[in-house]
């Protein structure tokens, strides 16, 4: 049985094979979308049609394509967004966690009959921070 022309071309194109392998190994829906975008473009689907198919803006399609052209499949990886710096160090976070798990608010000086809530935790952290040198 002879394969259709498009499938024959797929088997001979290492770029397409690499993207298909990445899709098969992938478990993340967002990454699947990025791989699918590149696969569509490699198959000759216009960027405008690709944006309609994946439901993203044309500029997003161009961003995926540019990232792929610059760094290959690695360029499509989702990086951790920068975000704001942490307020507490890892040690301070661990101390807060241990306190919440092992003590009640009454144990650290809050009125009795209270459970840990966000405002109480915030007040306790502010108090501890003001006591630290």
C-alpha cells in the first residue's frame, strides 16, 4: 500500500518527525499547542489559518515560530514567569509552615478559640519580622 504524498514527505522530514516525537512524549496541553502550531506551519498551513485553528492571536503564532526558529524545539519551552520577589526566605517559609501545622494561634500569643486564617498568619509574620534583627 502506498502512503499519501503528505505522509511520505513527513517520513522524510526530520523537523516534522522531531515535532511529532515531542508531541507524543508531551503531557502538557500548553506545550501541545505550541508543537501543534509548528507542525501546522511546517505542513504549509498559513499563519492566519493556524491562529484560527489553535484559537490564538496571529502574534502568538509568530512568537511560537520565532522561538522555534531561534532555538528549535527547546525555544518552545514554557519558562517560569519572573513575578515578584518572595517576601520570606525558604527558612522563614518553613518556620511559618511548621508553626501553622504544629501550633494554634493561641500558642503564639493570639486570643484563644481562633483557627489559623490569612490575616492572623500575616499579623504573626509581621510581628516576627519586626522582632528579627
